[in-house]
């Protein structure tokens, strides 16, 4: 694999990374920092993802990392699972760290923003103008109903900015790190324009049937598609076998909402959360409006694998040089539930990209550009 990459100098060396499991947060920190090795004092930014078992101790983890390494700014969150190069970890205390070589002038922390982005945008305007910054890594709180709107507002405020990341996922606490520990909104880091990034998004579904127009709805309840009962249209699209056994649609059939203006056929996947055979109403996991376009999609392992491989090859073809590090934010419904129990998703990433230092987590929603997605994987390569 190494022969496929162009030559690179010492300044292009890969970022140190670590992925450890341990009995407690302190042991995890010690093991992870030991695995990182000696970190130059000029390195100021690190990425950190902790499994949900360590969520109650997340603030202690961040203080420990700041106090026992040269890196004073750590950005990240907790997940129901975490991942790294070729490895996924679930159901146990685990920690993944990536130490970048960015200096303090190459990034700005996005502090916890719960309602309004304007103060942050105003404060960073001079730096963003001087560094041509438009790209950010963001983590969000799924409990805040404003989170999708905050993501869109922040991207717009960055003048067509591009965001990647995911929503924290845990059965308990949902802390985020952005210099210090926060929660409740969005947080993360903006990167200067001289930090080269390449990103890709993979959908875990494939579209079925035709596009349909919503002609009657109330909130998330779709009564009619193209003037017909919504359930009749759904049953026609999925076929007789599933129509006779609607429980088999759960986790397999979804609503797909095409992204307006997308030149790549992009769409947002939303759950089908209920049907009413009497009225013909279909309940969607998002607010619907008359006139919206809706299509249905199915999710299975073969489709997800094929689209992931497509995305990986596309990203690899756009790399200007060998990647120094990578972030991967994948849906908590992917990973072991879609690809298998033995880190198959991350093994596939490594197969196509090689031993690129990578860390990430399994999210409760994924962020790409200025939208919140579901059932997707978002890959970011730092060059």
C-alpha cells in the first residue's frame, strides 16, 4: 500500500493515535498517553472520544489529558461505541485519542453554543478572514431540539462553511469537550484554511421505487402521497411480502427525503415510526410539510458495504498527499449492527486507506456540510 502514495517529508508524518480499553478512566488515560509517546510541545490540538461507560468521568479525563500532555486543547465527545484504525469497541470502558500537529494559530475552539451562534461568529471573524477558515469539526447534543438549526446557522455564518461530526450518544451523560467540558448544544473546533481536508459521506441505504409528493400531512404524519393514501403507496413500493408483514419493515425500510439542490442525489434518511392500516397514515421521524418530496429506501449490509467502498475510493482519489490523520463519525445503527461483530466496518476503511491514524465514534446523528444525517458514515482525512 505504501508504494501507492507520493513521497512525503518528515513534516508529513502521521499523527500519533491511541485506542485503549481499561478498567477505569485513569488507567485508560495512562495507557492512551503512553501509546501516543512523546508529543512535541508545539502540538496544541487533540481529538478525544470516550465510550459511554466513561461518560461520568469525562471531565476528569479531559483534565488528566491536559495536565499530563503538552496538548492543552482537547475536542471530542462520548459514544455508544468508539473506533480507530481497523478497530471498533463497544460495551466496555475505552478511549481513543489523536494528537494533531496543529499549532495554536491553526484552529479556534467552538465553545458550547446552545441557542445563538452570533457571538462566536463575531469573535472569530478577524481570525477567520485572516486564515480563510471555513471548515469545522462539530459535536452536538441530541436532546437539544435546536441542534439541527444550530448546525445550519453555524455553517451559514462561516460563509458557506463545511462542518463534519456527530451527535453524542450514550445511555447516560452526554458531555462534549471543546477546550473544557460542555453539553447541551454544539461545540468543536474550526480549522484554518491551510489545513488540508478531504471528506466523504456514505449512505447506508438504497432508494426504492419512485419519488412522491406529500399532498396531505400534519406534523410528522403523512396522510397522502400523490393524492393517494400514504400506506397504499408504501405497500406498493415495498412489495407484497412486506406489505403483508409490516413488522418486517422495521429497521429495513425507511423514508428518504431528497436534499433540495443536491447534484449528487443526496437524501436524508428518516425512520418509519408507525403506520395506521385504518386511515392509511404513515408516521415519519421528521416534521413533514405539504409539497415535500419523499421516497422510500431499504437498508441492508450489502448496500451499506458497497456504498462505503465507493465513498472510500472516491475520497482516496482526491487526496493531495498521504493523509496524516482521519476522523470517522458513523451512525450507532451501523458498525456491529450492520457490518458484523468483528470491526468489519473499520476493517473495510483500513483495507482501502491503509494504516492512516484514525479515531471516531458511533453517533446519534451525523453531521456533513450543514445538515444532520442518519444511518450514514462521515469520513474526514487531514493532510
